[in-house]
């Protein structure tokens, strides 16, 4: 029973990674950039909910909505101000460093407004959860909500990408920007939309992350951001099911290693799994292999 | 003596036989042309000869040596050098350094000497400079030695690529559309250069070309590829007057 | 002997470093150097050294590494281990020399071992795997316990009690205690000069050209017979080794060495990458200057407290946009030609 509890907790953490990774993988697929600031959007989302609910007393759902809108705007804004001007820069390191700048900026803005002391975040899920097998197996409400949310998001995203015009435009832009332009697709708008969706997802991930691990600091988003990127790479960057699988795998491995191997070494094990998978499959589990034309 | 002997070379990409049962035999010192409509598999044939792709079937022999399945690096060391259809220079290196990379395996000093610039460094680098300048002079590039390769005009970039290939001291030189993008004047000049290279270095040359004036002007023998297969081969004049060749070209272009 | 353009450029780099050293010494002798500033000199120099090392990977080899803090960590821990173990028995100068050698060699060995899998990957995949290796190194060194007693040497991921006479060498998250403070500004500058000498010489050599040819066009490079795997590895190992040397300076500049994110996390690798990019990708001298200025700047702005990192981040974004955005470059070039024309008249 204990094992089952840990496994479910792992799936729950993995669902959070997956939601972040979805945003990462979409942005990477389309803008071909490592967005180091993506994790910090989660943190900003967390603070927005914290402020809305603790300071202004909004109910959890309204707070999440405020956070999603706020992060969506933030994502589109940073893309427009900081990344778009560098889209055709001579080196793709330029936009990477700028993203690092944005990451520092978001962390320090949060530090300035909220201070370095952790804020205790009250869970957005008030439901106690389930008690199964005569109380042997307890599953927290937030765990169940997290898993369900990620499933809903995955299905919605798949439908959006495969069934809507904007979704198809995204696919086209990620495949070939030049050709997409020739087909009459507005590349700027499509990229902006991708950042909007990615950042909105980050806000949701922020709400779930802070509910499950209720301490919020300006650096809360950094490590989950990196791990979600690892999840996206592991699943095959650009692939939406890949991000989901990668996220779940990472979350489960992390929780189980923490419990059964060592708390300090859990992160090392997570990173080791990434390395092993990339050695066997250099483009990730579901990634496409593209060969250079000679 | 036969320098390059290729038998039954084939490769498929996902069901498409890009090169199918390709045979070619080139004598030492020959200037040989590989022609055919777009998509006929000419560049793929070059990629097979240079080890970029590994053939599914067939044998490639360079002189007495079987080089089938060797890596690009080993094939270059065995004596085949090439240029590329879409020029591939070391764009952030100087013109002379591009040639010196080509000379890499002709000259040697230790890594320790690389790092510490010991006397052997100065001695060998001087020799490399001289050799590189010699090659640059052949192509009239000696005055541009310190330019970045990417700053050269297009025609000179093509020449630099040939110089770099020659620097590896090959037995066989493969030129992939050397006249692409050149005006008639430049093409004329290029024809002279190719012939000079052949005589001056005693080089065997196999070239892919679309410019029929160039092909008819300098190639002694031709092989025509169409849909990955050899359509015909033989002396230039005969091949070019072959009605099937004309049909293949006009039918496609 | 006639100086070529290249060797002149290299000499200027050494000149700048030496001039800086002399100025600092004069300031120090005349009492114009605050103790706070003095404390920053060694860190500033070892970060410059890592920046030179990273530029070899990023600018010369053309591969993005986000794990160089890991190589620093290897150098720091292996050398400290040696110094702590031999503190009582060996003379200071020789001990530090050997510590430097050990840290450098260990980082080179790890560079080689990590390079085998990593260098097969491409682009951002390579970057994320170097980051992963860096984090693994840090996490393992933060979790390991190493000590010896009468029963021999013990190593474990769980803390243990020593039996009788003995000593804890690495104490888990508490790290290594009591590394002798052998680093000095003078030694750091000498090592910076040696690193510059090695990297700048390499760039202008047969091996260096081979490395840069891979960066510019791997396929062409193979076509002229360059052993791509070998030269990628050479660049990566030298780069790791130099980062390791910097790690030795790091650990012998502080008595407590812990493998925390602040010192060896991926954010440190990223900070050094920022130095390299702002100093100019492939510009070795630029790395030293950028690392020095960018390390000192936030420290000098301590008075602004929380605002300093905010200002730093904004400056960073603005610099990147001005330097790299195609539109900004276009505008800049237009004004430069306008100015030139005006002065030409």
C-alpha cells in the first residue's frame, strides 16, 4: 500500500512536470529556443494566486483565473519585447542569454515585491481526498485534482492542435517557418499564441505545484522549470505526448528514488535517466530523427 | 590503369532506390563527367563514393583498395577529395586557414606543440604556409589569404573549395556542380582552371555538371544517370548525341 | 622576429592582464584597496579562467556546455581532498602545486568520460546533458561521506561513525572542512596567464584549426579527413581541465567547501556562459574582460541592495538586444557609415 501511495504521488508530481513540459515543448518546437525563464513564470503564477487569495481574499478559482490571465499576458509580453527582436540573430545563443536575463528579472522583481522569506501558500484544492481500502490508502485531494487536470489539458491540447486552424498553423510554423509564411500563415501571431498557451499552462502548473508543496519563494520555479525541460527533451522535444510521458516518468522516478534510495540523490537519478535515454535514443523517446542533407 | 572502379552500387531511402546498380570505371588522369536531370541521383552517388552514405549493395575500389563502407575520413585519407553543391567552406576561418585545414593530414606536430608553440610548431607551420600559398596561387587567391572565407565572392568561394580539396593530396577529385551560379565568363575561367589542375597535379577528376558547354568542352567521357540508373556511358560526343539522353533531359527540364 | 597580427593580439591580452595585476598591487601598497575588494580578486580571476575554458567549448568548438560548474566542482573537491589529507605532512608550496595538478587532471579525466556520451549529441540536446552531468556531480558530492579510521577508508552515502583514530574527509552536505588557504591573487593571475597562453596558442595551431573547422562545417571537415570525434574530445577535455584548475583556486580560497547550488549549480554554469557571450563568442580576451567586469559590478552595487540584480538583469537584456537584434545592428551600421562619411569630408 505504501508503494502505491508513493506511486500516485509520483504520478501527481509527474503531472505537474508534464504540464510545464507541454509549454516548454511547444515553445521550443516553434521558437527553437531554450526558454530559461519558463520556470519563473510558474513562480510568478504562484505569487499571483497568493496575492489574489491571501491579500485580496478572492476564492481559489478566481485566483487561478487571475493568475492564468496574468501569466498569459506576461508570456506574450516577454516574447514581444525580449525574444522576437532576436528571432533572426546571427547566433541562437543570443536569445538564450536574453531568456536568462528575463529569468533573473522575474526572480528579482519577485524578490523585491515579496522578499526572500518563503510565503506559505494555502492549497487551491480544499477537498480532503479519498480514503480507500479501509483507510490503508489515502490519496490527497490535490493529488487527484492534479492528475485529472493534466489529463484534461493533454486532451484539450491534442484537440486544439489537430482540429483547429490555429493549431495546424502551429504545427506548420514548427515544421518550416519560411514555408508557413508562404502558405499565408501569420508566423508572428502563431508564435505569440504559443507563448500565451505555454505561459497559461505554467500558471496552472504553478497553482498545482504550490498547492502540493506549499512554500513559495522567488526561486520556486527554477528547478521544476529545468526538470520540466528535461522531461520535454526526454520525451522528444516538440512532441506533446512525449512531454506527457517524460513528465510522468520524471515525477515517478523522483518520488520513488526519494523514498527508496536517497533524498539527496533523487535529482541525480532523474538527470541520469535523461542521459541514459538520450544515449539510446538521441532525440528522446518520441522525437523525430532529422538527418542533415549533404 | 583504372583508378576508380565501381560495381553494382545501390542505395535505397525508405523504398526509393536513389541509386540503383551504378557502375563506373575511371582511368587515371581522366576528366570524367556525371550528368543527368535534377533528382537523378548524381549527388547521392558522390555521397556514396565519399562515405557520407553507406551503400546497400556494391563495391567501390580505388586503385587496388576496396573502400566500400569506409568512413568519410578514411576515404579522404585513401585518396578521394570532394567539393559540395552548396558550398561548404569553414566560413569563420581565413582563406589560407581553410586550405591549411585541408593540409591537416599532410603535415604533423604534436598537440603539446600546438598548445605550447614549440620549435616544431614554427617549422611545420612555415612549411604549411608555403604549401597553402602555392595552392592559393593556382587559383589566384593569394592576395585574399587573410580574408574570412565567407567574405569572398561566390566564384572565388568555389575555387577555394577546390583548393582545399586538393590540399588533402587526393588521387581522385570529385567536383559537385563547380559552375553552379557562375556567369559564362566565370565558367570559361573555371574550365581553364580545372584543366590546369588536371595537368599540373596529374589529377583524375570526376565532375557533376549541368552546364553542357563545360561538360562538352572538357570531359572526355560521360555517364548519364536517370532515375538513379545509368542511362548510358561512353565518350562525350557519342553520349551527347544519344537520342535517349536528349529525351531524358528535354522530358524532364 | 617579425610579429604576426595574431601574436600581437595575443600579447596585448597578456599585457592587459599583467597591467591589471600591477595596478592592483600599486593600489594595495598605497592602501587604496578595501579589504572587501581584496577579497573579490581571487574569485574574479578564477571566474575569468572558467570563462576562458568555457569559451573554448562554446566559441571555438561551437558546442553549448551548461555543465562547466561541474568540472570546477571536480577540480575543487579532488584537490581539497588531497590538501586536507596531506596538510600536516607536506610543505605548502609543493602541496599546492600538486593540488593544482590533481584538480586539473581529475577534471580532464571527467571531461573525457563525460565527453564520450555527450559529444555524440547535437545542439541543445548536448547542452541539456552537460547540465545534467553538472548537477549529478554536484548532487553526488553533496551526498557522499568519506573518511578513514583504524579500520581503513570508508565511503558511503549514509553518515557513519569513525572507529578510533581517524578523520572525516568529506562529510556529506557539510563538505570538506579545513582546506588550507593556499590560493592567492598572484597565483591566480599566473594560472590565468597560463590558461590564456594554452587556449590562444591552441586556436592558432593545427589542432585548433581542426577544432574550428568542425564548428564551421562538420561535414566539410570530415571530407578533408579531420577526425571529428578526436578533435571535439581534445577541445572538451582541455576546456574541462582548465575549469578544474579554476576549481582548485576556488577551494583553496575558502576553508569550507560544500557542493551547493550557489557554488556549483547549473546557475553558475549559466552565469559563466553569460560572461562568455557578452565578452564575445570565440573572443578569448573578451571573456576575461567580461568576466572581471560582470563579477565585480554587482559586488560594487551592493549599496543598491535588492535593486542591483534587477538592474543587472535589465542591463543584460538590453545589451543582448542592442548587440544581437538584426534591426539594432542595421540601425547601428547606418549611423556608423553616416559618421564615417561626415569625418571623411
